């Protein structure tokens, strides 16, 4: 008996219920059902791509890296926002898998949603290091980098793992009722840059101190529960709130600037 | 539509900058009044428990309470703290229901007016019962 025969004998099938809707047509929404073979290691994305390749090529899916790095394949799997490429069928322990588009996002088609509003909220947080010192970008004055201790990095490191997949945004109950609420992703990113010792912006807290800003978080915690990268956006929001309430003091010491000489570059070392 | 919601979002930020109090200041007041109300209401209940429950509801006993300046101060504190906390909470809930400049302004004006009205009416009652 060869390996192929063993594989065929052990092949199992799963029922995949896929949400179908085309915004351009007024046909309404419905679910299509497919019987898909799977193995122990088959992910939901693999199953959907099998459907697209061999059963119905019109099924719309967004995906890219297939390794939970790009955050493209977020969808609601059996009622919970998850990355399809990071969810194995065997781990779901069910005979039927229901795939639906992410809630709180406008649907473009089938499982593909519009991230424009989500990214607009992200951009409104000014998600980049802001410094008053222009020498960093002045090439005539040499190259600089900023010294940060491991403790400094620990304050924001987990929040920098965000891949902007939108799962936390789709799980947030406040976003469901208030579309002007920036959402957990954007607020956690605000904390990420606020806690960064290289950032010198004085206006970060003002950006989220709005009627529809950080105070509308109900601390449901569902954002942290669904994050595929282990980020805790609810923690970032509460930390940011504690600074705004004055419970925590902003004792951030600006990062020391380190001049990097050409010799240092060559020797892979730096001088303070 | 997404562009509109973004513009509306920016407009909301600008509008917030024009308000008398920042949202963080309002929320500080909200949390402080909430915590303070717990203590004052607990004190109010404990003061009622010094006599049997039926007696605490008798007309003469209640009027006598209103003559007690400490009790009056506690009642006024409860009135102010619960009104500020409660109406701000109502404002927050209503702000999440709909998002538009007109709605937000209307909700803010109505809740502040109701809060002032209730405090004024309650204070009037306390003053009349006290016989000042």
C-alpha cells in the first residue's frame, strides 16, 4: 500500500458554508454549501482556495501570505473573527464551518470587506515617530540612531506586532454602534507611539480625547481575545486612559541620540 | 460614504476642541462623582438603619431629618453627585446611538438642562422641607 492510498483512505470531508453577497447586485445574501476534503493540517483558507479552484471560482476571498503575517484573510469563522490561514479545520472540532465576512466592515463581495474606514482611523492616530530634532533627517550632520533600553522597548513592543488584520475592530461592540470610534487597533497604536521614548509629540493624547475617542471603550476585552498575534489592545487602551486620568505619570525619558560614524558602521558598533 | 464618515470624524474632533471641557475632564468628573456617590448613599442608608425601617418612613421622622443640617448636606450631595453622574452617563449612551453634529449638540444641551433642572428642583424641595 503506497502513501497515496493511505491518504485517500484517511481523507475526511468538511461542510463549508460560505456567505455570498455582491454589493453591485441586488440579489441579497445567501450561503453556499460545499463539501471539501481536508487533512489534519488543512486550514480554512486552504479549504476556501480548494472551493475556488475546483468548485466555484466566483467565491471572493482576500489573502496573501498564508502565514498570519499580512492580515488579509480575516473573516468570521463559526461566529468568531479569525485569520483563515491561521485556523486549522481539525482544531475547530466541528463538521460544518461557516465562513462570513468580518462584522463592522462594509462588504464588497462575499468574504471581502472594505478596510477604508479602518485605515482612516489608523492614519488619524499619526502612527509614526514624531521628533522635534531635524538632525535625524539631515544627512549633512551624520547619521543618528536612538538608544532605548530593553525596558523602554518592553513598554510598546507587543503593540508593534499588530498586523492590521482588523479582527479586533470587527469584534469591538463599541465600533458596532459608533462608527466614529477609532477602534481598538487605532487606540492601541496610539499607545504604542505614546510609550515610545523616541516620540516627542505633545498632541497624541489630544487626538483620542474626543467625544467618540478613547472614553467610549467599554472594556469588553473581545479585541484582545481575537488578536492572532497576541497583542492586547484592551491593555493599551487602559494604559493610555490611566495617563489621561493622571493615575499614571508620563515619566518618559527621551531616548538618547547616538551618533554613528562611518568607522562605527564598518565595525558594527556605535558611540554615545 | 467612507470618506464622508472620515470627514465627519475629523469634524467631530474639531468640534470637540471647541467644547468648554475636554472629554477626559468630563470623564474625571464622571468617575469621581460615581465613586463619591457610593460612599454618600452608603452613609445615607446607614443613617436610616439607626431606627426601625417603618419608623424611618414616618412623616415626622422625615421632616426631622430635613431639619438636621448634616443630613441635609448628605441629601444635597446625593442629589448633585447622582444627577451629574447619571445625566453624563445618559449623554454617553445617547452619543453612541447616533453620530451627527446636530444630534450630539442636542443631546449635550438636553442632558445638561435636565441635570440643572433636577438639581434645582431637588434643592428647592430640601430648602422648603428644612424651612430655611
